[in-house]
């Protein structure tokens, strides 16, 4: 992969990380309940995918419209990885260093949200009680191990989307 493509992808990743971090800081400052809303999470996922697509398309443009599958996927993946890592670091600092009490409060809000959602879907009370018991046993959801695990799962999920994006974006050199 060419250096210009890597730097392009890293730059988009930095922009993505900045935007995701701003959303995190605003949600923290305005209302922790935003972290429990399904539309908030979906919005962030769409944002990550959009940045990945823009990065892959931009890399294709830098290569005069010719990019192979590996190049398109790498461009997407680097952008997403850099953005997610930056955002996760910001969340880690906010909820472990700046305001650990907010992490506890947020964990309670997420538990309440899960219970409400399960009741809305008509889940039996014993299943709800089991989920509540399991969630109450868990440590800080912003502990370094949980953050690293979250990054790994996000990268796996977004990589599946990235494979599709790379298939769409790629354009082989007709002269090769």
C-alpha cells in the first residue's frame, strides 16, 4: 500500500476519531441517557461506515480511479480502526479518570434500559432477572479489558461491512 494511501486513511481515521469523541463528550456533558438510546448507537455506526467509505473512495481517487480489493479494504479498515481507538481512549479517560461515578451511573441506566426493552418485547420475568443478575456481576464496563474487547468486536463487525465496501469500490487496472 502506498504511503499516500496510508496517510490518507490515517487522516480520515483522525477525523473520525475526533467526531466520535465529540459525540461522546457531548453525550456525557448533556445527558448520559443518550448512551442508552438505540438511535444514538445506530447513528455512530452509520457515521463510522460513512467515514470508511469516504476513505476508500478517496484512496481510489488518489490512485486515478484504480484500486484493488486489498487497497480499498485497507483504506477502509485503517480509517475505522484509528477512529474507534481514539474514541475508545476518550471514553476510557472520561469514565475512568475524569468521572468514574458517571461510569457506574451509566451502567445502571443501561441495565434499566435493557430491562425496559426486554419487557417491551414480552420477555419472561425469570429471563429478565437472569440478565439483571448477570449485568450486576460485571465490573466497570469501561475497564481496560472491556474497552479492548469492545474495540476488537467493533473491528470485526465493521470489517464485514468493509469487505462489502471494498468489493464495490475496487476497480482493477484494465491494462494489467
